[in-house]
């Protein structure tokens, strides 16, 4: 009997406690919304994806850097532009070892910060600048040397800009990747790496009115990178150009006319080709 009374008391107590909890939940204060980020902080902005890179970031070994700068014959106070500059080691070496100045561009802001800090630590922060930039928008016309470690595809996309914007004689040096049909003027092997050098050729395609020792001639040139073909018309005769080649502003070609083989050498000076005993003015 006592056991039954005890169980009823326990059940009644549990029921009363449950009813009290329900009443408290109904009559008590409403749940508050979770507090939002303080001061406008947005975690999504803090954990942004890294920028899409045109070429993967791969470090150039120091012996390859030295070979690139030596092959390009970097001289004091020349301006070196490094596209895809990464941690800045190429420009830093150009400034420390060759006395050059330069600009490095990279799409990744982390690499730009790293390169800037590295240049300051190396004591050349006043000679080189790094900035975040799309390398396809970087002006190339003021460079004396252009350094690249990108990809075969990116090199091909840059090729027409290099040939169209850069001054004759500018040196272009690339680690591992060539320029397709534009054959390198020099190639050097450094361990398993290849280093390519191009010298930007003067643009000489077109027709030239030629004075050849008092005789008038017409020179027609069809240029393909640092080589060219074409013909010369002289005294009613036409002869084709042989072994036409351009290195920077220097030009050389061979003409066989009137039973003679003549070698022509000269330079582009403004709108004229000038050589010993001959001169040609651009006519179209």
C-alpha cells in the first residue's frame, strides 16, 4: 500500500514539473537571433579564392637565373621586365649582379608582397618594383630585356606583342619554353633546363627605293621574324634576295645580278637602310 502511494507521488511530481517547464517556455522571453559579424566583417571575404593564374608558379633555380641574365648580357642601368615574377629572384639577381633596374608583374598579390620584401631584404628595393598586373597588359616598349618563365601557350600569345611593341635589339630570354616558329637566336642547356634567347629584329618588310652607287633600284622585302626573302629590280633585271637576315637593326643579304654575287650589309636608321655605298628609303 505504501509502495503504491509512493509511485503516485512520483508521477504527480513529474507531471507538475513538466507542466511548469511548458508554461515557462510559453511565457518566457523569445529566443534571440544569433549576433551578426561585428563591424561588417564577412568571413567570406577573408577566405577568398586565390586568383586564377595564367601560368603555374614554379621557382627558377639560381643557376638558371644566372644563365638567363648572362645570355641576355644584362648591363648596368638597363631596364629588365619580368613577366610572372614570382618571388622576384630574377629581377633581384639582375639588380645585384648586373646593376640593372626593373619591373616585375604577377597576378598573385601574395607573390608581389613576397617579391617586394625579398628585394628590400637584398638591398635592391630602390632598383626594382613589383606590382600586381595582368601580364598581357604590361607595356613592353621601354624594356631592354624581357625575362619569361611562363608556358608554351602564353609565349605564343605574347609573341606578336613582343615583335610589334619592343624596340629592335631588345633581348628576350625564356626558361624552358620557346616561341614556336620564331626560332631562338641562341639556346643554352643548364642541367635539364633550356634557356632561349631572341633578339627582337627591326621591321623591314615592304618596298624600298634604293640608290646603289648612283643607280636606282627597288628592293622588295618579305620578312619572317629575323629572316627575309624578296627581290631587287635593277636596270630592267630582277634578282631574288638570298640569305636575308636581320639581327637587331643590322641587315645582311645576297643578290646575284648581272653575273655577279654581291653581299649587302647595313643598318636600319629611322626610315632608311644604310650600308657602304648604298642606301634605301622606305617607299611603302
